[in-house]
C-alpha cells in the first residue's frame, strides 16, 4: 500500500458493489482479508504488526482530510490498541491507484453479556471523536462498503460505539440501536485576536478574569511548553500527578492511577509531538506546579484532552489562568476553534455556548439481544456508581496511603476554571 496522486473519476459511477468478493491472504502467522468494491480494495487488518506498515499512508490520509481529529491518527489508534490489548479489526480502503482513501479502526472486545463479543472503535472509551476517516470524495463509497462488509459478521451480535455525532453512524448496517449517553463538547470559535474573543464574553466573566489577573500580580507565574522529547517526557509525570491530585480531592480515582495508561499516553504524546500535534503546557505559581493541560492541535482546531490542578492553589483559579493562556496561544498559532472536549460544565460555557454533539450508541442484530444488553448495562452501572462501592474504594485507598491520607485531602475546588 502506497500513496499515489490519482484522483477518483466519476464518483457517481464508481460506487462500490453491494456484494464483496472476499479473499483470505496470509502474511506469516497474521491474517488480513481483502475484498473488492468497484475501484476500492477493502483490507481488514487483524494484526498490530501489519498496521505498523500502514503508518505513512495513514498519516498522509489524515493530512488530506480536513475533518480528521487527533483521535483518528495512526499514533493514537495504534498506541491505544497496544494499551487496550484488544483484537484489531481495522478496515482500510485502498484505491486501485494504491492510495489509501479510508480507515475505520474497529476491534473485538468482551461484552457484559457472558460469551458475547462486541465491536468497538479502537480508543472509543477514552477518545472524544473516534470514527471513520475518509477522503470526502470517497466517504460515501467507504460507508456503503463498510455496511456490506459488517453485515457479514454474524458472529458479532453487538457493537458499542462511543463518541458519535450521527445516530447510528452511516457506515453501520440498519440494525436495532439505542443511545446510551447523549453528551456534547463545548467549542470556542476563535477570532483573529484575543481582544475580540474577550469582547464577546459576558461582562461578569470579563470582570472575573480581570480580578484574577490582579490577584496574581505579586505571584511568579511561569508557563512552560516542552520543546522536545526529553522535556515532554519530564513534564508528563507532572500532568499525571496534578490530574490525580484534583480527582482524589473530589473522591474520584482519576485516569492516571494505572501506570500502563501513563506509559501509553507518554508514548502517544511523544509520537504526536514529532508531528506538531501535542501541546502540553504546565503553569507554575511561585515555582510550584499549579496546573497542566494536555492539548492536541490538528487542522486549525485545538483539542483539550486531559488536565490537572493542585487544589492548594485554587484561590488563584489556576485552571482558568491556564485556559486563557492556551486559548491565546491557539489564536496566535492560527487555530480557528478551541474544543474543550466531552462534557458541558459551567466553566466551559463561560467561554462559549457552541456545542458539538457526542453520543454513545449500542447496536445489536436483534431487539432481544439489545434489550438483554441494556438490562445488564444498567445493572452494571448502578453497581459501579453505588455509594457503597465508592465508600469501599475510599477505605481501600485510605489503608494503602496511611491513616491520615483522606484527612489531608483538600476540599473540592468549586471555583470556576479549567481544572
């Protein structure tokens, strides 16, 4: 698979055929299936080793698709797949000229129903915008051939798809489905300079920003953005620690409790830094780390992915100070949008009311399977978020950290701000 310069001919006449002709090919001990759909070859790649060979054409595809997000890059998908240890079923569409024109990163995972596997998007559990990546002129063809291909996977009665703007996605066969979660991301349209943005905010919010600036006039503020891999690897543990401090102060576990996830995020961030996508910034107040934000830049959009804050500095509103800095730098870099990521919290709405819809969808081959899964899912959710289970977790954490651990946890930060 390589990158070519041929453009599609008559797109109306070159739609994929409804019935794929599948052929099994073997490469060593790994397998990949190939099917023909008109001028497209559909590869189903089931091996991370085979995906490694697709890095260059995948990266070129991301650059050609204006709507591509960092969560659809090769670095993100493969990095998450290695962490998640799921079995990939990545669909890749190659034009007869040899150019990669579409990717759909799926995987097999165990479901809550014993003995039943389900399809998911790789990285869907911890990504805001996973989904099909395709050149606009070939998107309809990729969606049609994906429907035909997935219709033949009778052994996969379930699909759990997170972070979708369309319900259900157009690349899925017409099957019973339900929306598990309706959510949104707040997106800030960025003008040409910060003054224009500030002028568009509410009078009350502008007053809060001015008061916070006066509050830190006598403090030493330093914003540091790693410029190379060595600095990035040294800075990421600061992000992890600040994130955990904030979450633990809210009696939550936090995402970076898992050393393997910290390692995975580190490798993904380093790989994306080489492409100019990673944007990590740490705010220090009086030489102490106060807040950190891990952002990603691609196609004129800056995405906030993870952040953290030292609760002891809450009086300075370090989260909002850092948000303002990140937005100012995004405007300076020519970004057109600042995407806060999933969740409609008040501190985001202070910057913008524009929303981008995000839905988690469950799809099944029959209503009976769908109803059974929904029943198990809701029961699992009630157990997972029960007060009894939360108290048990806090008790275990207290024993692990010592008798005074929970007594020293700062109060939850109720001040508006990013962290």
